[in-house]
C-alpha cells in the first residue's frame, strides 16, 4: 500500500476524567481513535491560532437563521 | 519536509507504464518549477484555442489557478498537504488536500471526518481539453488514489470529498464512482462529490 504518512513520535498525555470522557465521546462519534481526534484538534487549533494572529475572527453561523456568533479562542 | 514514493503513469504515445515520483510535501521550489513550465504552455495553448475559435466554455476551467499562491498560503498549516507527481523531470500533476475539519455528508457516513480535496490538476500537456495528444494519463487517478490512501492512514476509512468544476463532474461520478450530492450553494454552486469507504475500496481494487 502507498505510504503517505510521515513517521510519528509518541507522548504520554495526562487528562482529567471529564477531558477523557469528552475525548472518548468524540472518538466514538467520529469513529476514529483518541489519537486521531487529538491530531485533528491540533491541526484545527494551529490553523485557528495562525488566522487569529493575522487579525481574523472565528465565527459560527446558524444554518437557517444565518445569525453569527464569534467564537472566543484563548 | 517532503517524501518521495515511486508511482506509475501511462505514457500515451507508447502505451507503456512509466516510473514517476509522488512527492508528499511539495515545496515552494517544486511549485515554482511547475508553474514556470505550466503557465507558458497553457497561455500558448489558450492563444491557439482563441485563434481557432474554440468556445471559452471548452477552455480549461481551472486555467486561473495559481499554485504558487496555494502553496504559500497553506505550507505552514498541519491540516493541509500538497502532493505532486513528477516524471521526465517535470511536474505532471498537483493536489492540495485538507485533513481536518471536513466531514462526510452522505447519510451513512454523516459527521465522520474525511480528506477534502481542495484542488487537483494535471499539467496542461496532460489535458485532453488542451492538447490533442496528452503526454501522460492516470495523473488524476493516481492523485485521487493518494487521497484515499491518506484517508485510510488518517483512520477516515477512505472517505474523500470534493467540489468539482463542471468539466470534471462526469469523471468523478462515472470514472471514479463517487456519489454526486448535487450543487452546493455555499461553494459557487459547484457539485459536491463524496466517496464512501466501500467506494474507496472498490476504486483502489480496480487500479
């Protein structure tokens, strides 16, 4: 099979019970491993941070009402 | 950092499969080299098409794509990956994909992550819409297979999504077996296509 993923490094992660529960729920909903969820989260967080650093804002828009709400990112 | 893997393209003139290199992590230099060969070739062909009275509706719809800009604006983001296929020391095709934040729309897969193909193009000399005798075929097929392999490795089970330009609709639907979910008003009314894990598996089996 064609290999398209670079080599990876391993780390230990310490989470609270609530954080672990949220991670497990996302893992089940998205049908991917907890590692894959965190990888997704990191990629999105990095992109959001970079765009906010460029002076952009992050909004959620309601599909039906088109109402927008700014998302606060720490 | 870019990685290179051997793949095969079909040389139309001889009908033979020829070795090519799949580049994962296309660099600024790679794109510069590609654009400096693609752009003049395409402009020359567009002038010819204009002189021959070929209607604009038959000109390649992605002729305005600027791969330098795409590479520069995404190279720092983990979520984006750019792939290229090189053969005969020339870039034969490029693809930009997004690996986070896009989810399946097909009911059986709804909400599950997928690899989203933002842009996929073959070099202009490989396009039947531009030249009578394209140099290589299979460029698009190999790039789509790459997106599926990436989806499998990301644990997305082969799910792939994309918005297609009208000239490519039938290729994605009929040749690749993707599901056509119709025009998407949020993306210039381009048709949205998606590949389920089963369709992805069938696509790879046939190639």
